[in-house]
């Protein structure tokens, strides 16, 4: 077993965590000033979203220099101080690795625009479609659409060709077929490891291997574009590229943390990448459970009501599929997802705290490595923005513009964005009840969520019954009990629309988790394992009645024999 099997990860989105210099944007010194908060919570690993030099068109996921810190966030010395501060407290630092694409301002890409440059083949350049004038509609080399909407190709007048960008036009895809590109990336990763970084979260890593020759797909989107991600995921050389990275950087040999964000990954693919015998990754992020509240075959914006049996079935599928080989990443939130208490729970004043706790209980007692996104430990809610002008997220603003231009009701589009936008997770961290939630002395880059007067870290730490202290107890339970880390999972009551119940078993030790995912009381069925003589390890409410109150959950250690 590896060290991260007992670890809990805390994700920091630096722009929104804490601002030390009053410019309204979070920075590294702001993070350093709040390390005691992370130590009190008890987490083992901090995953830091990108702080590299960047034009910030996609909030740092468009990198122009992989070995420097953007002045917006501080300096390399600040990053060294953060690494030292975490290590002194027994925590590790994981950096975001964004190597499917760079910024179009990266020197590599700037040089590649010259068709005679040795770096021309560092990116994916193609001529216009045969029979079309370069730069005219329909002349793109293939009909691929971008994940951020619109064509996946951008015409470059300087070189009279197109470059591939699966995301924004300012994020050209690297050509991983070129061994010089791979060597440069491996060298960069080793440079960070030598600096003290303990591992990497790998952004959209299963897109790095393309299937050649590049060809059209089914026209299933506006303008005859193909929005079929299966064309670009899990390419034929992906395993080879990941195994090479592992060897060259020493991911296994140095016991470095590695997690791959993998679009459309299924259980079989995840097992193949995280099987220790494969020599690739420690774990992957799946997206399947994040699509449960979207219409089948639709986009994330095609919202449908959550059906708990469907969510349970999906999580159980992953628990069972990676039970013996591979490893699960456990998350409900990150910088790309809305707040879980608003999405899956009940963010009303009555139920925000118990539902945030119950979501945490349900997730953290599963087998895998849990991730806590900043503010999730406080039960932070969605932003509640009311105008499109309040949004910063490129994905959200583009969707709004295109949907309204196509005739959609602007109010309805705003409602959907208000529920699913990535900006819901990117509002400033709520430290206290002061005007800007203790995040900044200046004007925050994104508006602070209005409920920060009640929902903030200062209030939570002072209240022993808060969401924060519930998370602290959950993390401690994982550290203390082997059954939480390695016990076998078994789903109970799979078709129940309100109860999420399961067991974790290791040898003679059995944990029973019972969680009410509704605002009304629910009686625990007699078909559940007997709780006679059981020890209540953790609960959201003081009661131990046979009925669970709205959004109540409990963790029992069942009596043996």
C-alpha cells in the first residue's frame, strides 16, 4: 500500500484563497498565512491549482512558463516558503501539471509559428481542408469542436495554417508524438521534484495521445462541428506516454503523488492506468458521477433532477471496479464544479449544515483518497450571481452568449449557469464576516458570496458542531481506522430514493454508514444490519433514534459475533 491510501487532499485555487497584498487576487503569501487552518483540519496533501506564469485567459490553465511563478501570485521564493511551511507541518504539496496544451504566448508556441522553426512540430499544425481557402468558414482541417465551444482549430495568418486547440484558441495542443516535447516536459517535472514538490495532478492527461491521421467525426453540434470527446480521449499511445513519464520522472521510485484528470474515463480504463503493475498513475479522476444531474447525451448545461439511486449505482460501480486493482479519487467539488451543498444537498438555512456534513460522511467513508475543495469544509454555497456581468468563467460566458444568440431565454440560461457554473467554486474563500470575508483588503476579483456573514471559517472553528469540525473528525477517522482505508465496500438499499447506506468490512470489523439524503425524516428499514450493541463513531445529530432526521447521517462500528 502507498502513503496516499491513507491521505486526504485539500485543493487550493490560489486566486480565490487569500490575498496578502490587497490587489483583490489570492496569492502564495496569502496561502502561507493560513497554513494553520489546514493543519487544524488535519489534511495530508495540498493540491495547488496553477500558479505558473500565464496570460490568465483561463485562470492559469494557459501556461506561458512552466518554471516560474506568475507575479500575480508571488515569486519562486514564495513557493519555496510554502513548500517548507507545509513540510514543517507534515503536509505535502502537489502541483497542477497542464501539459496537453500551453498558452499561445509560451515561447515554444511563438517560435512554432515560424514554419522553418525546429519547434514547428512541437504543436499540431495542419493546412486548410482541400478545396477551401485558408481562413474561410469550413476550411478547418477537421470538423472537431473545442471543449469551450466553437471550432477546435485556429487559423494563423502568419504561417497560413491551422493549429489544434481542444480548449480555448489561446491554448494550443502540444504534439506528444514529438520526443523532444516529452523530454522537455519530463525535465520540467524533475525540476519541480528537485525543488521539493511531492507530486502532480495532471490536467486532462488522457488527451495527450491523438489518433492519427486526424479525421472528421460525426457532425453533432452547431455549424456541423463534431463534439464527440471519444475521438480524442485514450489515444493509442497514452499508456506508452504515461509509462515513459513514470520512468523518466520517477513517480513510483520516488513515491510521488500522481492523479490524472481523465475525460470520459471508465472503470476498465481507470484500472488499466492505476494498476500498480502498469507503472503509470496512482489514481485518476472520473467524471461519471459529475454527469448524473445532466440529461443523457446532453452537455453539463442540460440539467435534470438528481436521482439518488443513479448516483449510488455509479459510485458503487467504481468502488467495486477498483476494489482489488487500482484506486479511487473521491470528490464532489473542485475548481470546475459547483458547490455540492447547493447541487446535491440543501443550502437552505435549516439544512445547509446537516446536508454539508452528510455529503461529507457519504464521500469520506468510501474507499479511496478523499479530496476537500477549499470552502467545502465550511459548507460554502453557490455564488447566487444574478447577472452575466458577474461571471468571469470563460466556459460560462461563452455558453451564455451562444445560447442567447440562438434564441434561448436569457433568464433561463442564467438559471442554468447559476447552478452549474465553475465560478460557483471560485468565489473568494470566506474567512470571516468582514466586508470581503477576510479574503482581501481590496476589491475581490470575483464577488464574495453574500452569505459570508454566517458561513465563514472564524465562525466554524469556534463552533464545535460546525461543518469544519465534522470534516476534521472524518479525516481523523480515516487516519485512525484501517477499515476506512481498505475495507471492502457493499452498497445497501440501492433503489431507495432517500437513503444512502453501505458497509465497509475488513476482517471482523464492519462499519455501517447510514445517510438520509432528503430534508424529511426517514425510518431506517429493518433489513439493514443490526445496530444492537454497535458503537456510534460519528453522527451529524445528537439523536440515535431509529428514524433519521432530515439530512442526518451516522457511522456505526457494528458489534462482532
